[in-house]
C-alpha cells in the first residue's frame, strides 16, 4: 500500500540517558528495510541505508520495536551499493532499499515472504518474483506544508512528521509526475503558513486525475473557486475536500474518473481504492485467473471496485463480489450493468472482518478469492478453513498477516500449491504476494 510514505511516526516516549557511540557491523536488513546490528550488550540497533557487511560507528537513539534506532556517525567500511535514482534518497522516507544491488534486492524481498511464512511453521518454494517498473505508480499520498519560506510538497521523513520537499518522484506515473510542481504552486497560492494537508492523487488508465485534499480546515468560497479554476486549467477530473474523520466532499467534478477492467468501465467513487499500478494490477489479475483455474462460480471477497470480479465475469464466470464499502459496490453494480455483465455478478455490502461469511455460503462455490487490507482476513480465513470450497486464492500486501491466514487454512486441511511474490512497491520494504491453495480429495 507509498511513492508510498515509509511509515507513520509512532508515539515518542521520553528519552532515557544517551548511550555511548559504538562501532558495529551490520548483519542483515531488518523487516522495515534498515540495517540491523548488535551492540556490545546484545541490544539490536537499526541503522537506515546500511547493508550487511557495512562497518559503522553508530549513535544509539530512541527505542524502536525491540531495539534502538541508530544514526551513522562514521563509515569505517562500506559495501558496494547501487546509486539511488532519487536526489532526496536518505532524507525522504518513501523508499528504503534504493541502495541494494539488484540481486540482493530480489533476494531480500523474496526472503521477507519466506521469513514471514517460517514464523508460522510454513515452508513453501516461491515462484520467481514478478516486478513492476519504477515510474508506474498511479496513486500516492503527498504531504504539503506552507512554510514562511514558501510551499513544500513531498513525502515525510522516516519516523517523523517532517516533510521533505521535492520537485517530483521517480516512482510516479507520468500524469502524476507532471502535476507535481503545478500542484505545489497552486497550494502555495491559496494556503497560508503554517497550513498542512495530505493530497491523495490518483490517475487512471483513461487519463483522468482525481485529487482528495485532506486538511483540518474549513473550505471557504475563495478556496472553492480557486480549486475549480485549477482543475479546469490542469484538466483534473475531480477534486474533493476531506476533514479528518469525515467523508470526502466533492468540490469540482469536470468529468467522470474512469477505469477500465476487463470488459467494464468503472466510475471510481471518491476515495475509491485502485491497485498501485496498472502493471501490478495486470500481474495480480493473471495470477488470480490462473489460481482459480476452470472454476465457474467464484466468491471475490474484499472485492473493492472489481479488480478480479470483472476479469472473471468477462469470461462468463459467475462471481459473488463482497466488500464493506457501499460506494465501491454501487460503482461495481453500475459498471456491470453497462457492460452487460449484470447476470454474472452478484454483490453484497458486508464487513467481513466483523461478520465473515460462514462455510455454508461457499457450498456451491468452485473457488474463493480474498484480497484484504494489511490487517489480513483472520476471521474469514477461519470460516474458509471449515468450508469445502475446492480452491482458494489469497492476495495480500502484508506477508505477516498472509502467513497467519495461510496457517489457518492449512490447519483446516488446505494445501499451498504455489506462492508468487509481486514487487508492487519498488524500492520499499513492502511486497505483495499471491498464494493458491487447494483442498485435497
């Protein structure tokens, strides 16, 4: 799920006494992309931008997880590394792994999946990782701040709310990259210091751009008029305004935000979810289609706007599409009707985390797909483990919760046939994966 921001700053505890600096050798790259070493007393220290074999003099700092954050004071020995593709790498928190050599990068990403599985007692031979090109990201959340020195648009530093200003990002698809500087200049004209906002920007295959401005501020008439003028000048399809904890409010919609999936054309609702890239979406669709095999009746759980449902129904399969977002289900229904697929797709609005479908719901299903948020699908996996559905395809952007859910399914008698890592988030520690399971007999 960045490019994607590295991670939100956690609550900071009152610092204890400052520890003395130590010289350490980095032993591995830890779960969130930082190099890990052991201090003299065995305490783990996490040091950004380092590689296994690097020898550094490090200043231990604040507590981080079960160890401490570390800052490099001096490089004693530095292993070979790749030149970063971004001028602000090391300051921006959007990526962590630009310095890894290509072979080491692939090894680490696949190893992250293997490690997560092993923690739940699972051993699976992974298929080769499938990768997405760098400048393919079609959605991102940008951080804006109006300072006394002028407007800044960028991403946040790692473990911080401080914004790193930049002119673009090499991970973004061209329509979003081209919009970066005009968007920063526009925000600088209508907002006064110390205004802050998050800007969620999305572009679709149809060329539409959608912007959601999230800010803790009132939307007055002057801002509405300025937003409308900017959208007209830059050919932005829709701009919405969102106060924290409230649904987005449309400010201007010049044309529909359209997305093509299979034979359907979907109008993306405000705040609707799309896969990070068209290329990554295509990879996932192919893996899911292969995973369900010749199944004719399929349940698509956490279906969103129909990323998999439309591909399968276009092949005249019958799909039950379930999601907790009513706006996305409504958009899916409308698109299915326009595409003549209404007879092949049934929909339901349901919170599968709080109210998972029971095993009897899958009695007539040949296959089930689930693609949940990062928290995974624990409750639904428990129900599926007691079902008799022949095939299950699990899609996840979080190897840790995927491994937990796969353990539940294998304990229920399912067998993992294959598991494919997908590099949907290049240069970051995030990795997607698609697992295919079957029930023997």
